[in-house]
């Protein structure tokens, strides 16, 4: 069975409205960018950036790092290929599960709404251009 080892390189959390609390009602938008950075037999390294923003626009979190997939090539390919009828590859689910605890802690620290583990159903993979534009937006109340 293929393994996925996730290393977080950066985390940023922004509280965009002062009247927001962890109990505020929001919808989360998830944008993700996954880029293959190195491939060897039995090992694939992916750089990732995941951005969570809210509607209404009261909070934003970004987490970035690397995921190293290990296993035989067929197992690795099954993790990076979206299943029929889905737009998100299974490796994204694995990454999100491993970084969720950090996102939860950032939310609590900033007293902003907590993201749900069930967010995975509405994910859109962003292009590298979209992510670089989003990441260049000035941040307020940066955590890390």
C-alpha cells in the first residue's frame, strides 16, 4: 500500500472581519494547487498549497508544504489520478486529512469559524497562476 508523508512548510491565517467568531455561519471555498516536483521509482514528491476562504469574506487560511508518496508505481499513479466522476485526485484527500489539525488550531487561535473535515466534497484545484495571485494579496492578522 502506498504511503503519504506530509511536511508543512508554511501556514497563514487571516481574520478579515473583527465581528467574526468561531460560531459565525460561513461557507468555505477550497482552492488547491498540487505540483509534481520530483519523481523516482517508488517515490513521488508533490508540492501543495491549500487555500481556504470564507463566504462571506471574514477569514482566509493558507497552508503549503510537500507530500512524498511512496510505493510501487501503480499505487502512486492511483493516488494522483482522479477517480471516474471526480475532479480531485485521492492524494489531495490524504494531504487534507493530515493538515486538517493545523487548520483547526489556527482557526481556534484566531477565533474564526472552524473548517469542516467534510469540505473535501467541493474542492477545486486551482492553477499555479491563480494560486500565485491569491498568495500575493496583502495579508492582515497573519499568524505564521
